[in-house]
């Protein structure tokens, strides 16, 4: 394994890519949660249904956010 010093531009590019991955993951997760759990906030539903929608929304949002971060960083790693 070789050790080479990276330039400041390369470190900055990596930082920007990580921030982009995290911010886009938060946005995607928020949209997914709003779409799935939104009806529980808008309409009066039975408590079991509301709990299910909120739980399902949080689960799907978290999974999509993690997948988004992995996808963006994986793609960035293969471009370098």
C-alpha cells in the first residue's frame, strides 16, 4: 500500500461529495417520510394505522437515506 499526499483540492472535493451525499440523503428521507406518513397527519385515522404509517415512513426513509449515501459515495470512489 502506497501512501501519497493528496492535494487540498482533492480533500475539498471529497468533503463536498460527502456533504452532498448527506444532504441529498436527508432530503430524500424527508420526502419519503412525508409521502408515507403524511396521510396520518392530514386525516383522522385509527391509532393503529397512524402508528403503522409513521413507523413505515421512518423505516423506509432511513433505508433510502442510507442507500443514497452509499450510492453517491460508491460512485464518487469509482470515478477517482
